[in-house]
C-alpha cells in the first residue's frame, strides 16, 4: 500500500520542499495550506485554515500520515497562538481521531531560549522559550507528541525559498558593513533539502513516535563562507568587520531586527542529531553547499529587497 501523507503548511519554505521529497519517494501527497503556491505542481490540494476543525477533518480523511510544517514566527502573540498552538492542536487531534500514528512535526531549537552552545540530543535539552513564537511552538510540540508524532527541531534552515537567514545577513552587511558574531563562527544548520529528506525518512520508517529530535547536518555550518559568494553575486561587498550581535542590532537601528533571532547565526552552536538520522535510516549529511538554484534565488531576493 502506498502511503498518503498530508502536509500541513505545504505552500511554505519547508512544507513545499517536504512535499516534493515525499512525492519523489513514491508517496501520495495531499497538501493543505491557506493558499496554493502560484508555481506549485498539480496535485491533491486542500485550501483552508489550520484552526478550522471542519477543513482540517476533510484534509486528514483518508490519509495515513501527517507532516505539520505550518508555523508563525513573528512577534504577534495572537497570530502565534492561532497558527502554532491552536493549529497544531486541531491537526493532531484530528489525526489521533483518525488513528494516524505515523506523523512528523517541524519545530525549532528556539524553544531552548539561548541559541548558542553545544547540545546533546534533543531529549536531554531543557526548554526555556523567550518569545510568543517559541512558546507557542513548544505548545505545538505538546500536541504533536500527545498524538504520537515525532518532533524535529532544526536550528537554521537555508536554501532556495529562505527569506530570512541569508537575505537578512545581506541587509545587515549592506547597511552596516558588519558581520554578526566572532570570526570563524560555525552554526548548526541544515539545507532545506536535507531537512525534507530527514522528514521523509521518518515518515517512511514510522520510527521515533513520541520523540523529540534535532534536525541538523553532521557538522556545523560556516555561514560566512556560505554567504559571502552570494553577496558578491548580488553586488553586496562582503564585510571584513565582525561585531557582536548587540552592536549589529544597534547599528541597524531597526526594532524589527530581533537579537535573539540574529543570535541563531551569530552565536556558535552544535546540536547532536545522530538519533534523528538513525531513526530515519539515513546517513547524516555534511553541510550542503549552495546549488546554482539556491544562489540564483538568493541573488534575486537580495536585489529585490
């Protein structure tokens, strides 16, 4: 029997890539989102709100697995509660009622509070969320785990479709001439295609039910080495000057630039994800370099912004 997998948040950066990987693995993919991507391929689409039990029930019906990749990461507490807390609770309650036991929920290491440091496997790390977004995503994890889903926590996700990490670094360098964090800082990261491969593997194996796992490459990523060629291609001169995250935020003079988020790439970090790759029956990948498609996406996004 070929599994039918519902991907919630299928029009987003992570959800769209996960959908493509699941389909490439021969699974039947049903996509659920508030809107359909203009560039999306034909397929089984349900348009609706994750907070709507009727819409969610219709999407879940007939599925064998669920991937929850919807999220709100901004500063509006009500929007965070709606998408993350209520949305996840609605989806996983319906999944449980339908007897679905093969599910994966994509979360974030932001639930730890301070991003820098060396961490063991996710089950050993205490949580201390510091924002509405991270608090509600931790609540979303609770709904997923109660329904027997595996929860994966990436740290920094990059690749074509990323509108925050690399574009934000480009804006900072172009505006201030500064790079956040000390020289030679390496950060836990994962290319979106490797994250999608991990999620697909967990769906296929059905392993790690009710467990929390990190989702990172085998080694941390040198984002300076990754991003500088993109900046040059986009016409932004890479900066030789490094500064603390606090100094960069002050130099930007923008309240929208959140120091906690910037710490994700400015503070050295390493998260043990060996148990996740083992559960997915995959070999943990080395940090993936940017492809020509990734660079093209970033150059276009940086020039437009």
